[in-house]
C-alpha cells in the first residue's frame, strides 16, 4: 500500500472512532482528491499524439502560422513574447541543437475554429520553410507577470510563476530540460518536467510535482504534500539513467491531523539489492532531558534506537534547529544521499554537521550500527 493510501486509511479510522461511520463518506470523497493530486501512471495521458496533425496538412500549417505570426525564426538565444490574446511563446535555440524551436500556449485565437484537440501547450520546430509540429500536451499552464496581485477579477489563492516555461539543465549534460508551470491549487502550484529527445525532435514528459523540480546534487528532487491540510510533506529523489529518471529514495515527513498519532518519518530507499526498503522513524524515550532520540524500524521490523546529546544547552542552538540537524544526519545515513540535499525548512539558515555539535548513541543490529556510525560512508547496500 502506498504512502498516500496508508494516510487515507489512517484518516478514515480516526474519523470512524471520533465521528461515526456517516462521516466516512465525506472523508472518502475528500481523500479522492486529497491523495490523488499526483498523476503517476496517468502522466502519459496528458500527451496528445501529433500524428493526427500532419505538419504537411494545410489546416496545421495555417494554425501554426497563426500561432507564430509575431516572431521571426532564429537559432540564437531563447527569446519570449506575449501575443495580443495573452499567449506566451518561448522560441530560439532552446535545446542547444542549432535549430529553432518554439514552446507555445494554446488555443490559437486567430479565426481558426479547429484547434489541436485538448492541447493547451505545444512545441514546434522551424524547418527552414515552415513550422513543424513536434509535441502537444493537455497541460493547463498558469502564470502571471511580475508585480501581479490577486483581485476579484483575477483571483488565484497563491502567486503563480511569472512565466509558463522555464529552461533549466537538470541533468548536467548542457541541454536544458523544460519545466512547465501548471494549475494553481489552494496551497501549491503543479509543475511538469520534460526532456528533449534529439531522435524525435520532441519532448518526453518525465515527472510531475507540487512544487518546482529542483537539482539536489546529482539528483532531481520532486515535492508533494497532502494538499488541503498540512498533514505531510514528501520529497522524492531521482537520478538520471540515460534519458530516464530512476527512483532512488523518498523522504515522507508527517504530522497526523489533530495530533491523534505522533509525528513520524518514512524513508523509502532503493537498496543495492534492487529492492525497496522502508525505514520508519518516530520519537523515542530519551535517557536525559538533553537527549533527542528516535526509534527506527526497517521493513516493519525493529532496527535501531538513535539518540544524540547537544554538547551545549539546547537554548543556545537558536537557528541551528537540532532536530533538523538530527533528521539530516538520518537522511544521509539511511538514503545514502549527502545531507546537503536534505530539504531544510525555510527557518533553518545553516545546516551543521551533527558530529561537530553532539554526542551520538546508537543501539540495535550490527547493520544499523554500521549505517548510523560516525564514520563517513558512501551509499551502502540496504
């Protein structure tokens, strides 16, 4: 059972105990959208095949010509402009290929009745004589110019991206990926990550996140949360395998609603044995008032107790957030990903090394002691 399904089940049990069976119908209705924000298997359903829109067809030529009537094709640095009907177009040598591509918003409102199906974002390439269609996606891009403020006539619950398309090299190969700013919900804006395919001259849709994808060392970090309530946040770490993204680990930090259950962290890690292992971290009884301690299970079996004592009084650790320093230490040891890639809360200005400020205590299996030892380590088999 996935983390979202587990969280939904836990929420239903809490409601059942406190409010009765009738309230379950409301919870199930809410959780259907609460825990289904992220399309995983359904991501490719947003891709619209371009084969039905042959670039040689007269209607397609007319539509593309209308879409790009205001630009002159070039193979120079990317440029952007906004059409009179409010569509954003980013064009130029977008992918370091010495060609001219254009990312554009749809529909084209230029007297052309037929559009490209349900497409809301498109990619085209200049062939030297005309624009060739390279990709279509049913992704609703949302953006507002810098300085925009929400109003009754143009209301959004949060401030969105200032442009719908961003080029950023997420793989380190010198060719930028495309980040599309999607729908705005009450607590987040969705984002989509796409990669250029030199063989098809198109874009592959790789990932979705509830925040802008980030580079975290050699990994791509994707963010998600519980949406309506601040129940959990989750970060997924993926690494490049050629043109694909492969799951390495996820870090799920949850504080159950109304505090019916204690907070916990779940780390899902792809081990050297090519199996996924689940580590659950919860608060543990400490040996003293100065100690911060955690209980760790692996694949639902007891694994270790980890504790540390700050060498100076905790009240002097203002700004260092000892609990977050401890979490970052566990993150590195459990996932094998450097703690510099740990998702620090905004209030923590500096991440220090735990061993420089605290004395560490580990009890448990020999494997756990090796993993959580002070000795610097590379990614181990888990």
